[in-house]
C-alpha cells in the first residue's frame, strides 16, 4: 500500500516537481563535530511548471527548521510540516510569494538531527589516525532529505553550489569542483561548484584529516595519511580506466575524477558521487586485484549520473548498465575471457540472492513496485546482475558489441542530463534498431516484469572457469587420507578472481572437514590474506564447517568493516548456527551505533530484530 502523501511519480518522495520544480541549490552550512549536526541555510531556486500552483513541496527527515523566507526580499514564508512517516520523513509545503513571477529563491534555515540517516559521524578511534573525528555522507537512495530540504527524487536534477564551514585543520570535500578556501575565525570556509545537473542522492560531503596524491591529469586519491601511499599504489590505473570508459561511452563531462578512500564503516564498495567517488578500504588488496570496482564507479559517470533512473523502481537502469559497462572496460583492459569469467561467476551470486529473497518475490523483477516498500529494503544485487544479463542478452540479439556499443553512445548522448524510466529505454532501443529483425524475438515482459532468474543466461566463455573446475574437483574428491592433490604449481598462476570462484564452489558444495580446510588454508595462506573478497568467502566456508577456532576471526572482521556485501551474509551465517546465534545478536546490538543507517537497518531485518 502506498504511503499517504507520497508522490504518484515517485513512491519514495513527497515532492511534486510536475507542479513546482527545484532548479538549483545553494548550500551554506556549518559542520559541528561536538553536537554532531550540520546547520545553516539551503537556498532553493524553484520554478512554477503549473502556473496555477502557489506552493512547493519538499522532502525532509528530522530537520529542525527555524525559518523559511524569500531569499530576495527576506520576507518570511508560510510553511507546513506534515505528519512523520517512518523512513520517509515529513512533507514540507512552502507557500510561494504572492506575485506574478514564476521563478523564486527560497531559503530554509535549519539544523540536522544528530541521528541524520544520511550522515556518519565517526569518533577518532574509528579512523586510521585515531586523533580526530570524521564525517561522511551517504544520500542514496533517499537520505539527502535528512541533511537538506530538497525534492529528494532522482527525477529532479539540479546544479549546486556550496560553502561549508569546518574546523581549520580539516579538509572538506564534496561531489563538486573545489573552488577555494578562506580562513575565518575558528575555522575555514570551503567553496564548491557543481555545474552539471544531478539528483539529490549524488550530493556528497566528507570532512576529515586528509591528504591527497595525484593519479593522473584529472584525478587525485584522498585518504588519511596512514593509508594514502597504499591507496595511491592501488588505484594508479584510474586514468587508464577512465579513458577506456570514454571510448565506450563518450566524453566525460564532470571535469575531475577524484577518489576518497573512506574509513571501514562505509557500507558499499563504492559510491559514484560525481567528481568524488567514495570507495571502501576493503579494496586495498595490495596487488590492484580489486580495482575493478573503480571501473564500476567510473562507468556510473554515464550510467546513473549522466542518464539517471527516474525513480528507484527503475534502479536497474543505473546499476545493470553500470555492471555491463564495467565488464566491457575489464574486457578491453584485460581480455574477453576475463570479462566473460566475471559475468559467468556472478550468475551464482545472482541465484543465491534470488533464492534468499524468494524466487517468486516481486523484488526480484527488474522493474519493481516500491509502493509501501522503502528502497533500502529492496536493495540487492538483482538490478545489478539481472540487469547486466539482460543487456548482454540484448547485445547478442542485435549482433554483438560492434553493433551494441554505438547504440550505447547514442543512448547516453540522447538522454544526457535527464532522468528516464524503463519505457524510455525500451522505446529508444526499438527505434534505434527498427531495421534489425532479430529484436522481434525479445520477450520484454518476462525480462522486465517476471520474478526470479533471467529467462536466458548468455553463453559465456568458460575457459578460465574450466581451469578452476579441475582444481575444485581435485579438492572435493580428496578424502584427506593421503597428501593433498592440489600443489603449488596448480595455483600459482591463478588470478584472485579464479581463486574466489574456486572458494565459491566449495562454499556451495558439501560441508568440508576442518582438517581438509586447514590444509587448504596453509596452501593459500588464508589466515593472512589481504584480499577482502577472498577472505569473505573463506570465512563463510569456515562457519559452514563449524570451525570454532574461526569464530573470533569472523567477529573481529565484521566489527571493523561495514561493507554490507560482506557483513550481511556473515551475520546471517552466524545467526543460522546455533552456537553463534546469540553471539551474533549481542554483537550487533553492541556495535550498531558505529554502523551507517542502511547497514543497521538491513542487518536488523536479517537478524529478525524488531526495531
């Protein structure tokens, strides 16, 4: 059932941009670490689309509003805050000045709640330096409204400027071009300009004791000094990835492409904030083996940031396209076989996710219905992997990459700076390929609206997988009574992705004996493995085998990292083992205050905790 007062255009927003639309934002805000709040003014330029309407509707969540006024005349404006709807906040209705104008500048004075869902306030002990606090934001999907009054829907895209006041010793970064700093009494002002229109969920802020290193002519990496050199090494190929993406997608319009490596509590692998991608430190594998996540976030510069889903019911338009482009970048920089190996191995991940959600659940459709369902609750890898699979299928139907890739560039150029839905994509695809008779065979209804696994799994190149299958079979057919059949020479040429695939197959198979796993651990050095993807699957295998010695290792890791991809399955595994079920519940309750809102929210559901 739809929530009362939410928009018919976006079931996750109160705003009604079809009547009056926000066209620009100007932020003038102060960061207060002592009170864990942000305060100041957001100025919104709004335009009447329907000339008969005299109010603008905005989204807010736990904002303490002190004043709303006409920024040009300073005249106070009447406003009304609606009833609080859990997870969605309150509808803010502002009466527009009574004159003949159609464009207005409205200023809102306010402060955020210390529990703002879009902000993570870290104590010094949660940082690498352990001397200063740290602040970062995470607005996707609908948490911008907890930090600024806005039309918090991806259907509205605006440029923005910002002036942020923070203590002198801190560096302030945003998803915009840095435009200078100015010292003031007790702190400094940092100025930012973002000229390219973008949705509210891509506004981003980080404040910490940071350093940077150059990665190329338009990229820097930012991090705490304790890890900055490690980050500079890990992401040294960023410019190469960016140029490859431009060859596929067209010109990069955002000017700079910087990376910020956040503290470990960041819940995602990356967040594609324009000009400033946020990434997790779990990518620091020491050998650049996990830098493909950067290719994913770079791809978002077109798929999501330039062309955006109109609301989160069409999230696959952001994420399915991004995975599709990410793998094309991988194919061009490595090989077609590695591109296909990546896609093939993720079919298993997709199947596991769909089984967990429910094979008949409407949340496993590509296009979902979010009436009464918060986007955080619907979040999964389905739009990523099922969306990628659909696009790969479409590519095969029309005749291959050499035919599909010109379409992609045309699509990005046609819809740049716009927000669209699945019907827009479908119509443009059919029009572009109107002379291609093969497209008549596409079962759009099943792909877009049928739950469960994709109707077709493409015939991926499995050559790299076959090498892994041979090693896997040696291990699972070993009875443990003689020496291990897997030798160093068998594994020394494996990529980290191949090793991950072998471990995934072991995880999916019968429970292994602890003694056999001990031999495997010694062979691969799993106790000291730095690659987080491999460590994650290894710990799941240990829990499945009820290897009690590894319980402490699991808790130590999940209490340091916040990446949901790793933390949620490990918590579920702990919950499902009777010996560790209560330990998991107690550990979550003791540590949830250090988690981002989305992590705590989804983990509580996984652990069947009523909040």
